[in-house]
C-alpha cells in the first residue's frame, strides 16, 4: 500500500497536469478568424429598390423605408467577407453629385429594375457608363443586379446584357449580371456573394459574365 508521501506526490502531479491542460486551452486558443472588409458603392436610378435591398440584407425592418437623399452606409456581413456598402440616392438632382462619393470604393453595385421600359434602359446604360468611366471606378469589379424579377415583363439576363451594352461598358473589368427579387432574399445574397468571390479572387467565379 503506497505511503502518504507517494499519494500526495501523485495528487500534486495530477493537479499540475490538469492546470497545464486548462492553461493551454485558455491561453493558446486561436482567435476567431477575421473576415476581410471591402468598400462598395451602390448606384441606380430612383425607385429600383436599393434601400430595400440593403435593409433586407441587414435583416432590418422594412416598414419605414424612405428614399435615400444623399447617401447611406451599411456594413453587411457574409460568410467570407464584410461589405461596407455606400448607397447613393438615385434622383436626378442627386446623380450629378455621385462622383463625390466614389473615393475609396473597391467594387461597384448597379441596381436596375428589370421591367423598366426600353427608353429607361437607355438612360440606365448612359448613367452606368458615365459612372464607370470615372477614374475612381475604373477597373473595379461590377455587379449589375437585375432586380424586380417578380414583376410582369421583367427581362432576363441576356436581354439586359444586350440592352445595356455590357460587353462594351464592362470592358477592362470583371463583371456579373445577377437576377434578383425582393421576395427571395437568397437571390439578393447570391449576387453579392459572387461579387465577393471576384474581390477575393476565388475560383467560384471563373468568368467575367454570369
């Protein structure tokens, strides 16, 4: 039968082992993996749903949404990154000041109403071209969110690509056209997720056009 000293020695050793194990678990635990952050500017004419889209992405209450006057910024978290999205108002008297808010952008989101009349599509194309030609936005990844797919007469991606002349407008940058509906949050998040893959340079997006 072991004597008292041997028992005490065994107990002390066990305590030391337990203390060491606990210390390792606490002190050597890896910090949470941080997600990269990117700054994006969100453009589009009035009443295409920009504010509602971002409110939806943030999980905020949509009942008190009002048109954006000037700009607003929302930080939207995704699995692989955080997008700090600066939304600019789309009214005619605001669009002339868009270029004051481009500085620091790393990506461009242009939201369109897929059911817009053909004349409006030409205006959209003109505004998009003018914005993307600005020095601060040249060469940045572009997400064209073909929104309002739930409306009657909504155009598909191929027709929108042709009407907006995206082959020409998007030259020299990576760009995506993605269909979305406010009634389906997954379609909205899917478009922004593809944009994040472009920013990260991952393999999920292997073409300039989707």
